[in-house]
C-alpha cells in the first residue's frame, strides 16, 4: 500500500518535518445529492450498503461478483475539468433474486445507467449509486452495467478525488477507498476483476494504464490509448497516467517487458534510477519466486502526495524522491523495492479485509529492509530492534498489527500507521526467529504461489505458517498480531519496548 518517506532510523532527514511528510489524508464525507443525477424521486429512499469490512463498512456491495471492468475516459486537456467517462461493469449475481443493487460511486455526475442494454433507474445513497434494473436478476445471471458519467479530478472539502493532479496532467491514487470517486465499482480488494482501460487525450499527451498496451487510434479529437490486464486487479490498484510523458522500455528477467512513464523533460535525469528495476525484479524473484504479472514499471509524477503507491504493474512515485539530494541512493532503492514487493504481497495476493493490511505492508517493509541489508549494509537486526523499542507506542496509537484501529473522523488514511509498516515487519522477524530461516523463506514463497491472483487473510497465513513450523502457532500469532503489548522477541530476551508516552504516541501516525 502507500509508502511514506519518514525520518526513521533507516531513512535520512526529509526535506520537511516528518509529520508534515505523512500521508495527505483523504477526507471522505457523504456525497451531496447534486453530485449524482437522481430519478424516480418518489421511490423509497435507498440505503448505502457494504460487505461489512470492519474498517470501511460501506465499501463493497453484496449480491454480485464483478468479473471485468471496461473504463473509458476522455481527457479535456485540463486537469481541473471533469473527464467524460463510460464505465462498463460485468458481473455475476450471487443471490436468488436481485431486484436492486448498489455500486460504490460518488464525486461525479451520473448521466445514465443501463443493465444489459435496458435503461435502469438509479439514485444516490451516501457514496453509493443504487441501481434498479428493468427486470430482476436471478442467481448466476451475468449482467452488463453501463454507466455514463463524469469523473471529477478536483478534490473538494467534502471529498478527495482518487485522481492526482500532476504538473502536466493526471495520475491515480485510489488507495484505500477513493477508487469509487473515479469510476463506479465494487470498491473493495476482495472483489478483483479484469480491466480494460481506454483513454482519449489531445495531441501532445501520452496515456498509460495498468497492463499491456493494446493499441491506439488517432482521431480528429486526439488519440485513444487502450490497455488490458492479464491478471485480476483490485479497484484500489487501478492506474491511469495522462501527461506530456515519455514511455521508456527495457527488458527484465526472462524477457519481462518493463516500461517506465516519466515527464519527457526528465527522462535523461531519471534513467540512472530506472535502469535498476530489472535487477531489483531479479532480486525479488530469488526471494519469493516468479514475478506475478505481465509487465512492470515506474510512473514518476511531478506531484506532491507524500507517498509512493504500488498500483498494479505501474507503481506511482513522486519525482522528488529521485531528484532531491537529501535521499541517499540506498534509501531510494529500498523504497523502489518496497513498491515492487507489493506486486506479490498486496497486488497478486490481495487482502480479504482491510484488517489484513499488515500482510501487505509488513511484507513490503520486510523486503525493503532486507534489500537495504544485503545491498547497502544496513542491518535488519538494528532496524528491528529499534522497531521493537517503539512497538508498544505504535500499538497504543494504532492498535496491534492485525487489528488496527479504525480511522479517526475525517482521516480515513490514518489506518496507515507505523504498526502496519515496521510494526508488522517486526512480526515477520519474530516469526523467522521462531521457526528458523529455512522454514520462513519457504513459507514466503509458498504464500505467494498458493494465493496468486486471489485474496487471502490472516487466518490463511497462520495456518500455512503452522504447517511449515510443524506445530500449532496460534498462541504465537495471537500475541504478536492481536495483543495490546508486544510479546518478548524470540532469541532476543534483552530487547525492551519503551512505554507509550500518553498522548504523544498519537504523533506516530
């Protein structure tokens, strides 16, 4: 997930105070009635639904499973104007009779909805779009929902768009809950689907999206670029780049196509960093197995977000990470590896619920730290011992790794606290100490191969780890993942965690 740059023991001083460099927190409130065109106003008021995620209870929707999205955006040549868009959702019903269903969507005007070609009624309810098809659907039916809408790239005081406005266009950062502010969807990582993405942009712009390039068509109004994924993807991992960009291509291990998207003016300056990616992919493959997707690359955007993001096959990075002298080489490369590791942990194997977030961030932080140890002589043990000292404060502020506290009011991204980064990597360190390095390394490889292209949760990981340990590890995981205090570190009885300092622990967010 999101990876911020911090002033921890592993990173150099940041150009801004650390707390200011934390995530630009997204504010999400109920959409105004004006944001979605309403019809059938006399019908009973619909309600926002959800699949009951503990941290985001209104995300996702029951009654159907999405199999594919087809997204079409038309960029008007300005990143402050709405993009005319058409979203097609293909899904299969999972209930006996579906008379009405919800899509997650807000922050854009809906013009029409059709189900299997027939006009459908639609209304808004919170951040949901409630659709009533012309006739009910039965269990196992396939449906094709076509929504014509505008996608608004401008954030408001009430809603933060998933679009990121860059110096020359747009990019996406939909994590954790902003995908439905870009396009109608079942916006939860447990419902992954295939994606086709089409972007029409005026001459002089280049559009790139997740997956492989599937062709372009020139028209009087500009060029339409098409991309398709070859593996299912969660909505929060969707990426579209529109800008005055260059696409730089190279070959990765085993002939893997690697393509980077950079501001054209910076292509020579950024090339020394970009050429490191194939070697980093090879390093990760040695650790956990074959790269799980059809392509990879970096999208370097001239924007200020405060984070990097592992959007599937095309990770988003701020330009300043590579251009500011405050960041030494080893640190920049370790952050590159963090987002790369997410392609296995979080993207290929997606979390079943947002409480399973530690599996994503803990593993990505683990390989970030391991890369720094092996390539730059930054000892893993030193980093983990420092994390252990802070771990009780992190648990007090954000909850234990597998039971993170809900976001604070108006701060939905505050679930991304240190307890799910270094705090969760610390759990993996304790697990390696507990079961031994050979079993731990085999566990990692098996985890990503067994759950490739799927979703998994903490219980799945506990069960697999117990199998490799040859004994029941439930008490170990109960203490390390759910206890309010950090348990003793196996093999390091001298390690101590500092007591939380009251309210000051909150500043660790």
